[in-house]
C-alpha cells in the first residue's frame, strides 16, 4: 500500500556570509519544525560560478520540534531541486462543442527540475528526549556532516533545497548549513546525472525490480572521462512482504556493467550499537540494513572505470539476491577528469568514543541480538 505525500513549499529567508579566510557559509533551513510527512523546501543564495571549492561540507543539525521529539525512527532525505533550464509541458483537452465536435488543447509549460539527493539520515528513537530521561530533554541537538564536494556545480546562485521528513508523528527540527572551503577539488567533475531518480518501491522479486524499477540504462561518457563512479544509497525498511523483516533483512545487491557482475555490496550495518546517540528507547542496538536509528545512511561508491573501456557508453543494471525489504534507492554516476592530486586531501573527521561505554554497548548488542 502506498500513501500519497503531503507536500508543502517553504520559501523563507536564507543567509550567506563569508568568514575570515576562504570559507563561505550558507544557511538554508533554520530550526524548521518537521511535524508530519512533509517536503520542506527553501531557497538559498550560494556563490556564483568562478570559484572552486576544495571541500564542501553539508552540516545537518537535528533537534526536537517545538512540540517535542518523536518516539520513532524515520527517514530524512536532503535533496537539491536542480533547475535544468530545459522546458517541458503538460496539456489538457477541453470540449468546446459536441455538435460539431470541437476540442481545444491547453498547454502548460514548466521548467524541468532534477532532484539530487545530498544525504539521508535516520532519526533516533526520541522518547528519552521527549520525556526528559537519561539526561536528555527537548533542547537536545545532534550534528551530521556530509561531504558534498562533488555537488558543488549545482550549488551555485539561487538553489532550492528540500528536507523530506518521512515521519508520521511530530517530530524533529532541521537546520542545514553549508561550509564551502575555497581551493582545488580532489577531482574535476565533468558531468553528474541520476541513473534513477531517488524513490522508494516495494521489493517482490528480482525480475520485477529489473523490469519495472531498475532496468538496464545506457550511460554515455564524455571523451575526456578518466574516472567514473556510481553512488548508491539504499536503506531497507517496511513490512510489505511475506518475511516481515523490514530493515532487519541481511541482504546484498549486485551491480552489472556491460552484462557482467562487477560489484557485490552488502546493505547490512553491524555497527548500530556504536551509536553517537545513546541510550535510546526502542531497538536501536539491533543491526539493520543501512538503517541505524540516529545515524547517517551510508552511501556506497563503485569505481566504474577499473578495467573498463571508457571511450564507449556503458550499460548498467542492478540485480538482487532474494531481498524482502528494499525501501529507498539512489544511483548517481559521477564522471571526472584527471584527479588534481594522487590522494584526496579531504579533512579527516575524528570521532572520539568513551571506550567503556562503547564496550558496554557492543556487549549489550551481542547479548541482545
């Protein structure tokens, strides 16, 4: 069963300022209440063309809604709604007369918008925040940092950013900041495209996926392409099949290139117990299919250029072992020229753990699983 989305459009004030040095800061959503299944949209003013950025961080700050935090784990998708400059249209037919028959055609033109998903996260079980347990309260916040350097070509001028809260209760709050550090990027992006637009679907069998959801796609490559990558962001969820395992299915996906299986990737996360937001209510300790409550969903990158002849288009297709719990899928290839340095010089982000508490959480996870 599918439930139609409730969609709202928000065009609020945005901020753009430069800090001392070479970093530009852009704030898009500012402490926006996410209270229902809504696509929260806001425009922001980003730098114009002409400046390269060595690193672009997207910092998503999650907090409680003004009415308090939700008890449940929900997905939050962050997308750029990119204006392509291409025009399309829809039409309607009006019957002006039946005798004789006269029909008028009304055309409605519109600009084509291409959505690119920048990142995804799973909200924590927020019961302790809502009830003031274990040192939490409704003033709680947590920051998630995403490297979105490859998307800098579409983070220019006026940009519309969507935060899609897929929750059925109130709620959480969202603040979105971009840190754009000037310099030469690690790789020169030539082209970026969605192989499939971000969306969810119910998995029934492999044949249905390959025929109706993820059919083979021809990907044309530029003559100057030296590196091509496929980005995959899957999260498993939803009791919509006979196994009723939702995000608790331990499954793999496969990527075929020109008819040959090139990559096998597990969707499983065995580190849900090592969670920066702890303790939580609910079953947050249990491992899941890229669905750990309170964490970012992982994006997998596959190097399509290894051992490939990049001078010709490639035909890409996904296959699956018998999966029962596919929720969301995003596939995005990025083609680049020669890297500007041998290794990425992206800034490392270190996470400090309390060793005793980490050990306790791992032990609890192993016992309770």
